């Protein structure tokens, strides 16, 4: 909050209020006053009482009224005297300065500005003007990480994440919903994906050790400036949703590493259903039991190598060949052929996507 703003208001009221009036901060320092010679004085008497009370407090010939956020008042206005007139003055000044502070915070609060950008609550043409007002470096690279708490969100979780990134001029921690917290992090222009994943891992580990809270972290792509932060935020959202469908065992998901899953996620469901009908015979994909699907998964993991897959599955090579022939009869696709294997892999992912019915952003 600008001390000059308070001083401007106090200066304007000086001719109306025939008393010494001013503002102190939490340390008791006079930061603005109608008597300029008093600016810089320290008033330590009864500070706890002044800042903990919701009403005016008398102290050493002055009335004090704290104001600021409801949970944590940051300033107190004071008026000379303890009579009824001083009581009237302190009431009016308290309401006025509190309202002015709230307006100032809403207008100039950087976190609120960033939140409006990532949630698309600000017109693109206004972004550059506001960024200039707030002295944002528009050449800096930033990335959005979306932290989703699987368990109930404790207010202190937000505080822990803020403590991990204390530089509020560069990094912004923003509450999105009861379960989602966004981190807008300033990064180096040459940062690598593995570094971002390491950062996400440190957040997840911190929450796990502090609160035994399981957290998923989606990572958007780095952007330059503030205008494209909304895109990075949406990418982080998509990363979490796609990861929930295709990478259920991973709690760190990067948009850049989604691969073909990202493409499938963006397809209309009607097109996906049409694809499955064209690739498989009617009902054939549903006839594959869990053992067969497990065999297929291991076959893909071992790069379509029959000998290696049979060894990992602890079955005879001929048993695996028999299973692959069975799959070929059911689906018309020979998984030993590279092209058929690709089609089958994509088809399984499409089926999984349709079954999950994820939320799209």
C-alpha cells in the first residue's frame, strides 16, 4: 500500500478535521500525518490492543481504529482527543481509508491481475496497459503449474506453497478452487522440461511430507510475457485431465509430454466412436479379457518382441504366439505387424478415453 496515497487523503482532510490525524503501520510507525513533523514517530503503546480490536481504542490522548484485511489489519488511523467529536472523526476516517485501501488493492494487486489473466477475466487489450501500470517485465518467461489436491484442501496447504516461493514480485500462488492451486513461476528462458518436472516433484513431496496430502501437478508450456499465461494454465488443466485418463499412476504430468494422448483428448467423441467401429468388428474389443489386455500391454512395452515378452510373462513362446493369433482372429489386427500394432495401440487409448468421459477445458 502506498504511504503517499494515505498522505494525500490525510492532507485533503486536514482543513476539514480540526485535530491532528494520521496513520500508523503494524510497527507503530507514523506513515502519514496532518502534522508533517510527526511522520516517522514510533508509537508502541498498546499496539496489540489497537490491532486486535474491531472498535476504536484510546491511548495517550488519541483514538485509534485499525483497518485492512478482516483477518489481519495492517494499519490504524488515529485522531487527537478521546471525546465524542474524536469518536465521530475516527469512525468516518476508518471507513474512508479502509475503502480506499480496498480499491487500491483491487486495482494494483499483482496476484489479482495474474488470476484475471489465467481465468480469461480481462480483455486482451487491457493486459498490456495493466502490466505497464504494475511494472511487469513483459520479456520474462513464465510457466503455470496447476496443483490439484486429491484430498480436502486445507487452507494451510496454500500457505506452504506460498512459503516455497516467497518472492511475490516474480512468483504468484493463486487459489482457483477448493482443490486447485495455480503457481505462476518466473523461469529462465532456457529451462528444460526435466527441470520443471523436478520443480513439480518438489512441491508434491513437500505437501506429502507436511500434510500427507496426495497432490497431482499439471505443467503447462513456458510462455514469454503475461498475455499467454491463460494458454499455459489451460495446458496445465488439460495435462491433469489427460493424465487422469492415460497415465493414472503418474502424479506429475507435463503438457509437452502427452504425445498422442493429447491428440485423442482433443477429438470429438463421435469421431472416436466412428474410428472404433471402423477398426474393430462389432463388439470385438469388448471380448478382450483382462489377461489378454495385460498380454497386449506387455507386448507393447517390450517393443513387439515375442521372445522377450514371453520371458517377462513367464510363458512359453508358443503360448504367446497362440494368444496373438487369438487376438488377430477377434480383431483382425496382427500385433506382430508394426502398422497393425500402432492402430491397435491408438484404438485402445481411444476406448479408454471414451470410457473415462473426462472434463474438457
